[in-house]
């Protein structure tokens, strides 16, 4: 089978809390596979669009567990690397009563910080149509150079490239470093999915009430930069998402910037971990299927909403049948 999408980035262990509350107050945790790019790759597989996946885990029990998990998801193992000298990253997740979560990472010189440039060969890149990366591997280590190198080479090879900044302040030296590296990554990207807060941290829009209440304005600011994405998705949690595409975007049939919005779907939220990754997978799958921007946004929101109805990031990623049920129920009125 031809694999014409490559997802690249971290695979890690999420420890999910037994109940809501601060980390120091939670009595116990459950081990779950995670990592934003890993979630995107598995979500694409469950949506019947199985990609290649480039990642690196430790040669430890957690790494072996993750390798088995990725194999069970039918992801090809060609670019799933095992690091004999580094541990697997751990992330402890806590959430409040509404399902919003925070992360505490154990990620000093772990395997996913040690990806190396050039690992994806030219022949593979030339056979691909789409390459997606996340922002965590840009935070430090050789993985920063490896991720930027992959984006640049993929763009040169004619791939559509997409990027989720996935800003985790704890992993960065400071916001200025995130802004600098984020802007560098955007220079090689066709499609960006982000929140208003992430785009503000990169340096767009400014921390104003207007940009918070009008995500379209900050998305347009990204497009107006010129050297960067032609399509920006801004996710808004329970309020849905918007998409803004420049006239030169391949899915924009209009002579000017196209802007569409979707209010999201009303579901019983259990855990929001991984919802953004599910949205990314839904948008990639729908864009590659040739859907209109309106239909892409609806489908991506449905995938994201469905992913919040169970605990865990990867475990809750839905198959197409579950997404279809949410679509049939209709969006928030």
C-alpha cells in the first residue's frame, strides 16, 4: 500500500489522573500512549488514511509498550526508531472539572529530543504528498534541527506541509525562543493549525481582547506575513474552529481570502486531551480527499469532538463510523 503522508514527532507516555485536581492532590494515574504527532498518526489510521510515522522512543519498558501500541495501530515501523541510550518521555496530565488539562513533563535528553537530520531519505520525500510535524520536537535537542530540516526538504520536494505549534511553555527556555523557532518553522509550512494563544506567542496579533474574540483577525495576520502558510485553522475548544485560506490555496475557489467557521458539536466531554490532534488528522484526511474548506472544518470538528468523549488521547481517537454519528447529530445551534 502506498503511504503518501508522513507524520513526524514525539511519542510518549501520558499518565492520566484518577480524578480532577492539582497534580499534588491526585492519588493515582493510568498509563496511556500519547504525544501529539503520534496521536495524529494513529487518528489518520483510524480514519482509514494510514501514514508513515517518524518517531524515536527509548529502549525501555515504556518504549517497548509504545512500539507495540503503534504496531497495533497498523503504523509501518520503517521510521519508528529505538534509542539505546535515552529514556522515553513521560507526561503527567491533570485536568479541572471542565476537562481542560495541564502537563508536567519528564523530558531531559529523552529519546524524542534526539531525532537526527536527514533520516528521511530523498526518495521517500519525493514519493510523499503531505508531511506534518508538531512543535514539541522544536523545543530542544537535535530534534529541533531534524524537524526544521524535514520541513524545508519536504517543501522543496513539493509536499504539502502542515504544522501544529502545540506550545508547552515548560519545554521552552522562554517565549522569545518559541516565537523565533515557530516563525522559522512557519516559513516552510502550507497549513497551520493553532490556537489564538499559540499564534500570539509566536508574535501575531498581540495579546488584545480583539484578537482573542476574533480569531479570524489573527489568522489573517499569519497569511499576510507572506512567507508562510496559505491556510490557517484556529481551534477554539468548545466554540468550534475557523479556517482562513488565501486565494492561492488549492482548496480555495475564491479570488480572495476565504474564511469559514464552524460552531463545533455538542457532546458529553470526558477528557479534552488529544482533541487538537484529532482535529489535525481530520483536517488532513478531508483536505486530501478533496473536500471543500467548509466540509473540512465540519469533519475536523466532528473528529475532535468525538475524541473528547472518552479518557486518554490515543485511546479515544475515533474511527470513521463514530465520527459519522456525530456529524448526523449536527453542530451546535
